[in-house]
C-alpha cells in the first residue's frame, strides 16, 4: 500500500474489487441480467408452435449447437443403430437363401456370404466390411447378386454417416468459443476524468501469446424506455461510442487495454451523476470480435456491466512494468481500481454551471420589433431620426423661388448629399463616410459653428450619429440644443453643413425678391 501511495500520491486509495470480500452494507437484490458475465445470453425462446420444423431443416447447425453430452449420445446411437440394421440385413439375406441351414454340412454348397452361420457372424462381417479390416475368413461370393447390391448400399450409407457425424464433431471441437475463455474483461467499469473529460472505462486483456487479428470492440446500452408517443420499449439497445470515428475501436490486443467512452452531449449518460447512478437500471454489453491467428476463425467474446458494477470516481491500477528486455503484465492487478478525485455531477450539470458562471454574451442585433429607446435601458436598435425644426418654413421659402433657381438649388443639394455619402471633408467636421451609419439630422444655429456667422440661423443642418448606445434623453438634449442655437454633443461625432447657398433668398437682388413675392 505504501508503494502505491508513493507512486500515485496521497489522494489515491486502492480499492479491492474482489467479489469474495463481504461488506457490512446491505446486499442489494440481484437483478436479472440480459447477458451473463461469461457472455451467455440469458434469453429463452418459447411457444414456437409449428416453427420447430425449422430446426430440422438445418440439422447440421442444430447438432453443432447442442451440448456435448447430447452430441456424444447421438454419435454413439447413430453408429450403433446403423451397424445393427445393416447386420440384420445381411442375416436376413443369409436366412432367405438358406445359408444358415447348410452351414458347415455341405461342402458343395456355395453360400451368399461364406462362413456366416448366425446373427453374430453376420454382424462381424458387416463390421469387417465397414471398417475395411478384411480378415479374409468371411467374404461375398459371386453367386449372390442381392449381396453385391447390399454391399454397395452399405458403402454409400457408411460414407454419408461418417461424413456427417465426424464433420459435426470436428466443427464442434474447433469452435472458437473456447478461445474466448482466454480473453479477459475487468469485473467492473469505472467513471472518472481523462484528459479533462468525464469517461466511462473498462479493461480488456488477452492471456495467450497468439494475437487476435483485426480485433474490434463494440458496446451496447440495454435500457428500457418510453417514447414521447407513449410506446414502451423493453430492453432498448443504444450504441455507445468507443472510438468508431477515430479508429480507437480497432485494437492491437497484445497487452491489457483500457477502453474509453467519452460522456458528452451525444452520450446516453449525458445526465448521469453519482447520485442518479444509484437509482438507474441499465446494462452495458461489451462485444469483442476478432480472428483467431492459429485457426483463422472468427471469435467473439462478450460480457456485461450492470449499474452496480459501475464505480464512480475510480481508475484502474496499472499492470504494465518494464523488465530487462521485455514488458511484464501483472494480471493479479487486472481487476483492481483506486479512487481518484472526480466531480459527482453529470456532464449536463457541469455545462449548465459553466454557462451560468461565464460572462454575458455579446448583444445580438435586434429585430425591428425590439422595444424603442427610453423604455428603461439602452436599446440595441439603431434607427434613423430626422429632426428638422422649421422644415415647413424652409420648404415654403424654397417653393417661392423661381423655377430655374429651384432646379439649381435642388441640383446643389443632391451634390451635397452625394458628397456626404462618399465622405469628403465637410466644413466644421471630419471627413467621414456615412455608409450604414444611422444619422439624426437637426437644424442648429450658426452661432455654434465658428466662421459662419453670416449664415441665417435656420439654414444649417447637424448630422448626429445615433449609435445603439445613444439613449432617448441624449436625443432630446440635442434637439433642445439645436433650438437654443447651441451644439452640446461632445460625445457624438457631429457633422454640420451650411445650407446657406441652397435657400439664399435674402441674398437675391431686390428685383428678384419682388418677383418672388
């Protein structure tokens, strides 16, 4: 124990998972397993009705699947019955021809089978013929055509029976099921963190030096569930990813390996925690497949883990050690685990806690249906506001201009707005391209613009940037500032444009002013 603590630290504690150790805790009632620990499927088929004839149609596979005791019984009975039937047929031929009555009395009489006087002698003749022993004392004569026909039938039937029974016994003896006896699985599965992720792990090993070619492992979760439509699915099977996408399910099984299933949002154990593990009912079926190197036959080993055999916060004890010139595997520590610090929460709970503790995400561009500005907070909407004080007065004054001057004024105004979009330098402001920038257009007095005091106070336009961070109160202050001929908006970039040349009615000659009136 001290050596283990020196190797893994004081936080780790070795746990013996040997099933022979008894604990004072109350023993939970053993639950029915779908697959036994030795890989046998605990399923029986009943009420087949008329479907039993299907077993007779595939007689060879039926005999191979039988247990050894039944195979040996069928093997002995088949040969015994065949020998007795064929020996009886030879005895019947000798009896019909009268060979039994003339046996040993008349040397001039030629029997069908020489030296067959009774049933035991007929039986010995059949065994010598079937086994091709040929002692030379009993033989068929040429004056017995029915014996020749029976001899041919005996040879054909004997070959068929030999091929069927001997082939069945050979296939049964060479089955790779026993090869699975030397493939080991850990008694328990563990749940702990690996590379910062919560994982379900178990261990596999190969006791033989001969390798498993193209070894592949698969996992199935057996759990009953109910669909949203109300359908109950007993023993529903769900695939557990053990590295199918990355190739980690293809094993090079020369030493014990730890198989890992990452618990993420695609895993059926996404909401499994240490507390919920005690109330869950499920079974994990592990299937290891590969080709036996010595025979070339496919072998499959199976085992299963119930919820009682899944240890939360444990890790497997290392079994590999480096010796002089080779690596040594200590299978006495194959099933042992030790405790490690592991969060008792599920992956779902951990992700939710991280999302709550993380800073607020960036604001999303709102839709036109978002609340307006000034409803108790900053609004994310950008809107284009046009605050044109005295707009009616300006339009009236422009409409009283002659038609030619109106066209000239309109053309100059279009050029002015086009230049504003392209971003030239404007008087009283910076060179800027409006682009998609929302603007608030407001008339201001000339007193707020140095150097343009000769312009009429009503003939200036102020373009205010109304970004998403501008509040309603800021806009109101700008409107009030425009009405009082002051510009108090240092926080926003304002572009002031003199429009004195657009509607310059006061600068017209007196004659034109009289015509306009």
